[in-house]
């Protein structure tokens, strides 16, 4: 291997002041040098950082790279396997055992049938905003409640339990919760899901979790699946909605184009997904020696796949750092690629299409209520990037 290969010494890096939508400068710089760089994990283990679109996509589709949690070679101690049902951190055949029963429940057709209900939920949130306005925190009034209600209804979480569930998931994902509080939130959620699964087995209702109880999946497996679906179905979409609106408000020409032409929403959502890439990165571990981008990834080495720089790769997307709602390129990696392609991608798309268009039509004078630099953002250490609070106002 060449000794001139680029090296990245530390992650996560913070974003540059005034650039809340761009990947950290160190990652952009790494991609400018090479689509693959040497990297040392925080635990001292040698690894690689892959920032180029083509290489990230190829690794995601390569069965010689594993998603298994216990194979992550990033620290000096042994990492336990993923709990039953948490299939994001598993390979075949275990991954397929959990994913296969879910595929038919998240088809594009089934998600389209949900559009009317999502419109009702969105209208309810906007009604409440308008009544309480003319100012609001868009995160708590709009971005969080819409996906929370949708995923809870899909899985059959009782209405009265939703606020508590949202609070616990927030603690998992915000990147700022201390270890003790994190463990308490995880334990409480596991206990709640155990009770929910038992209730669905005893008295099935019209929801996905009840349908899954009519299978050979155990209680532990159902708990793990429910946790993955609830966390992913809420947190990623909530942050895409809030960060997406923030990005639109900071790009007034693009915002005006979408407001004037609501039919632009399909390409607009795909462009926001590419541009923001809130699920910033994932890791894979080589099962054997594999050549990637002219470098040999040795067996047992864990690589970091940078989705946000891959989606800003100038070799794949012209003018990648510009938000262009009419961009027709497509093919972004915001939902991943390969066997772990996000199961809820179609649901997230429909939620964003419905919610963003409805917000812009209801509040045509929507704008930030604070300077952009005062908007509170999640730290780069959070698994999902986003906005903690987005104060907005409008003309009454």
C-alpha cells in the first residue's frame, strides 16, 4: 500500500460555524484527497474511512463486509452480539429472518394508502400551531409529533403512551444523554415493549406488531424488532422534517419555487434527503481481505462509511453543495443500499411530502424567529444529525 494515502485522525468532527447543513470540513477535505482514507478508531484500532459515493455503495452491496455488531473491531474489549430482533446489526440468514416478515408491511403501495391519515395528522398539528401562534418551536409542534403518531399507529402503541415513548427514544438518539440515564431509558423501553408484545399476543389489534405476533418470532425477537421500527420510524423522519425546513428557510429561492409549485415536492424530498443525510455514517467489518479503491482492507478491519460525504461527491452529483430542488440525478444513499436498505424509506418519503407541502401552504410567511446561528443543533456525536429546537414565526 502507498504511504501517501490520506489519513483522518479524529471523528466525529464538528461542523463549521455557519454551515449547519454541510458535512464537517475534515470529511469534505478527506473526500477531496481520496475516496478512501486511513483512520484510527477512538479505541485505537486501525481502520478506514470511505467518503466516495462509488466506494460506499460498493461496500454496502458487498457480502464480504459484515454488519454484525460483535465483529466491530473498534475497541480493545469484546462487543456482544446485537440483541434478538435488532436486525440492523446482523447478516444473513439472521437478518433475513427478521426483515422478511416486515417487507410486505412497508411496501410503497401500503404506504401510499397511509397518505390520507398522514394528511389528517399533519393538519391537526398545523391547526394547533395556528391556534397557539404566530410563533412555535417547529421541532415540538410539527417535526416530532407527525412521525411519532404515524409509527405508533402503525405498530399499535396506545395513544396515551406516545409522549413517554418519544421522550425515551430522544434519550437514545440525541448524543448527549449520560450513560446512567441512557441505561435507564433503554431498560424502561424494554420493559414497556415486553408488556406491549404480551398485550398484542393476548388481544391482537389492527397493526403491524399484532400481525407479527402471528408468527414464530419470540417475545425477545418481537421486542427487538419493535424497538428498531419505533426508533427509526420516529427519530430519522423527525430530524429530516426539522432540518429540511431549516434548510429551505435558508434557501429562499428554493423555498419560493416549492411553495409556488407543490408538484415539485417529489424531487424536493429526494434532494433534501441527499443534501442533509441525517443518518451520517455506518460501519462494516471485512470478513476477508478486500481491495477497495486500490487499498487492501484486511480481514477483521472495520470501515466507516460516510453517507453525508458520499451524497456530496462531486464525481456523482454536479455542484453537490448546492440545494437544488429540481435536481434529477437521484440515486442518493440517504437510505443506504443493499440488503440493509432502509425498510421505512417509502413511509419517510410520504411523510415528508405531505408534511412539508402542507406546512408551506398553511404558513406562506413562515420564517426563522432567531438568527440562523442561534438554532440549536444536535452534536456530531449523535447517531442521527438534526435540530434540537427550531423557533419559527409567521404573519398572523
